[in-house]
């Protein structure tokens, strides 16, 4: 592989979990990587010994000035970004009725608006070079709204819709877009990183509150392997015809395919009613 063909990856949210393991795998292949976290010290170990092809940068995606600085430094150092992985984000759970406005807005600032801003910052360079791949880490919740996770699901549904539009706009420019939708993986998502608003309304005890308790209780025992997830993402990016969606994990695959089949079946059952809403044809 020549210097010119060695890809440069820019990965947000590398302090733990999928982002950290993906960064480790990218660097192990001899590729270039910009690994970021809100505290750069937490990713310094990832680039140790590979300083000639790796950067550890502080990046809080809710701070526009940090986004601009990180992208500028990456492009100055490596000449461009080939793969952007929008991984930064976290989970927030509550019954919809009991959601706290400050928590909801913070969720969207990180999971949605931060992702939008980082993507916008990287697009000019990819567009100029007529190549690139944007990988947005969403979730099975990008397809399914589970009880207790309405606001998290809303943030991931937003990214899915954004990605559809982005793919339509950038495909003629040589820029690919993929959403990666993990199911439950053994990361800090359901542990240290998870934020919850305790449900106090008895009517939600068997729905939202029960699922919130189950989610926290599963932390550390999820079936998904973050290393295998990283390997799957690399295989996907290397494919000349990558998918628009990559669901990760058996639980994720089963839930997503079941939900989509149910949704299509329901739409078909109501087909006549749907078509009746048009003006009559002459």
C-alpha cells in the first residue's frame, strides 16, 4: 500500500467502547487515524508508538470551535479525511411523559446536532477530492422506539433520516454514507455512560420503567463484542459497494428485520385507504 492509498480515518468518541476498539483496529492495520474524545488524555495511549500516522485530539462535538479546530488539524497533518466515523454520543432513558427538557436537549446536542456539525465540517474536503465515506453510528433504536427510550430513539431516527438525504446528495460526488445500527454491545453505553430519569408514575412500571431497569441490569453482559463490531465496520468500508445500513449483532438483526416486516405488512393492509387520499383520477 502506497502512501497515497493509506486511508485516513477520523473517529469521534474514542475514549471507550466501539470507537476505541475501532481506532485500535485501524491503527493496527498501519492506517492513519485521528482519534478523538472530550478529554484527549483518555485516547493518548491509542496513538503511542504511532505518532507518525495518528493524532489524539480533544473533541466535544457540542462545541463548534473544537470541531473546526480538529478537522483543520487533521486535514493539515494528513492532507484529507477518507473515512469519518460519527460515533460520539450516549443514551438517555425515561418515559416520554417524564422526560426532562434539559436532558432531552443535551441528548440531541450530542447525538444529533454534534453529528450534523462534524459532518458539515468534513464534507468540503471530501467533496473537493470526490471521495470519502461517512459512517454514522446510530442504533437498532434508529428503526425501533423501545419503551423508556423514546428520546434516544428520536435522536437516532433523526440521524437515519439525515443520512438518507446526505447519501442522495453525495452519491454523485463519490461520497458514500452508511449507518451502522448496533444492538446490545458490551460497552459503557448501558453502564457509566447511560443517563436515566427515574420513573415515578406507576402506570409506566410495566413498560418504560421495566425496560430501563433491564437495560441497566444488562450492562457488562451484552452479547455484542466491540472488537468484532470494529472488524465488521472495516470490512464494510473496504467493500467497493458498501451498504446503506449495517445492523450489528444477532439481537439487532432479529429485531430490525422483524420490525421492518411488520411495518411493511401494516402499510400493505392499509393500502386502499392510503390510495384513497388522492384526488380521483379523471
